């Protein structure tokens, strides 16, 4: 069996990153910012802060939707969303002069603090990181595939890096960062040290990235991970249905049905019916910290109050489980602000590793180029001397 040299692994390590270095570095940077995008929004936009100086109880989403509908009587609400407790809830609606608007509603005071008719910072950063703002066509985006492919690059760079860096585990007990032995030595130490301490993070980003790639392939081939909620049967509709029907079951009643079904249910995403045969869709989170904020789902028939579909972590199949644990692990939301800070720090390490790796490669390339130039000049000088001697 042919034994591969250390030089081969070193070159392979470089080729896993260098040809697409700019994209890889950009994806790492935007992902790092996305981890704390909500916190950055809180810092930069006072209207997004859910202040509660009087220690008021949190209002339910149906109450917040009613507040928006009262303020804008002709509005059609499509979605209500909640985020961290220190951020306002978002009620998305359309109106005669607002094709798309987001009401920032304080869930404690009930005050509409801002109407946003553009793209939010969080959505922009997630889109930029997730698919580089490439357009979506026929359930796929070239940008999404390109970003997901970075998981293969990251995993390859990790494996080859560990092969090249002999006895890498010593960096845990004997970390070495030489500051006074030149830029090349410093960059090399920093690159290796960051890489070893980020092994768990690199593996996590690679695995979740590979799952996103699998998910993209499923989407592209119209394979649904989650079944579509069924429509209401025509025979169940009220006889007196109009353009704005009065449904026997209210949104508040539907939320109560969901909470009775799952005692630990906390609503995070609600969509009222869009048409007569549509249903109340209530999504939320529970006590499963590794699952995202949409892991629970209760679909309620607005005419009968029956639960026509439900979902919970305990009843998920393998693909559904992977789908709902990928985001918390990828963005570090499993433990709130503290895990977000940890993910942000290691995201900075990862971005820094791509930069230091490129700087090391650039320095080595320039040095090799200069050496080739010197060698070429020496050859030409020797040829000139021989020519002069022949002339003599």
C-alpha cells in the first residue's frame, strides 16, 4: 500500500480551502454575524426592544393580532412570530397601502412600536449566509447548494489538517503561540491552535451543513419532510360563508386547544386561515432544548375545533428530527444568549482560520516565486559568463 507523504496531505489541506477561499471566508463571517443578529438588532433599534418596566404579564399572540387589526381595520394578518423575551413580537400583515409590513408589537404593553415595510437585519443576514441572496427557482437555489457545499470543504480541511498536524492533542495541554519569532511562526501557531480548539465546532458545522445539503436535494426533488396540513372538507363549512367568514372557533380558542394538547407548548409562530378551507396553524417550542422553536405543531379546524394534524419531538421520524435540531445546533440557540456567545466566539475563530490560512499560503507563494526568480537570474548569469568565455 502506498504511504502518502506529509507534503501530499499538506497540499490537499490547502486545496480544500484555497480555490474558494473568498466564498468560504464570507460564509463563515456572515454565519458568525447571523448568530447574534437578534442581539445586534436589540442594540441598534430601540423599537425592537420589548421593555417591561411594570413587570406586566405577556400577552398572547391572538391578542397581539387583535391589536394590529384594531389599528389597521383593513389589514389582513398572515403571521405572528415571537423571538427572544427581550425582543418584540412580529405581526406580519398586508393593507391597502402596505403590500408587506411587519408590526413590532411589545408583547407586554401591547404597544405597536414600529411598522417595518422592508427587510429586517436578521432576515437579510440569514439570507446572505444561507444562499448568498441567489434567487430561488423551482424549489432550489444555486447559492444554497454553494453554501451547503462548504460543509464538504470544511470537513476535508479538518481531516487533512489533523493528519498534517502531528500530535495535535498537545495543543490542549501545552498551547503554543510564539509572538516574537516572526509573522510566519505566529500565523502558523495561531492557525493550528485555533483549529485544534475548534475541532468540535468544525465537526458540528460540517455535519449540520451536510444535512442542509441533503435537505436541499429533498426540496429540489419535491420530497416533503413534513406532510402538508389537510384542507377543511367542504361539508364542514358554514352555509353562510362570505368573503370574511365568521368561524365558530376563534384563534384564541385554537391556541387553548394546542396548550391543552401539549402542556409545555409555547407558541412561537401562528398563521390564521387564508381562505375558507384553511386551518389555524400553531407552531411552538417546549422543554426539548435541542429542538427548534417550531418543533411542536397543532393544526386546528376553525369550523369544528378538531385537531387535524399535530407534531411533537416524541413523534418525529428521523428526517423530521434532523430537520428540527439542525438550526439550534448550527446557530447555537440551544442555551439562549450564553450558547450564542460561545458560537459567536468560535465563529470568529473559524473566520480567522480561513484568513490566517490564506496569509500563510500567500507568504509561502511569494517566497517560492522570489526563489524561482533568483534561481532563474542565477542561471541566466551563468549562461552569460559561459557565452563570454566562448567568445574569448
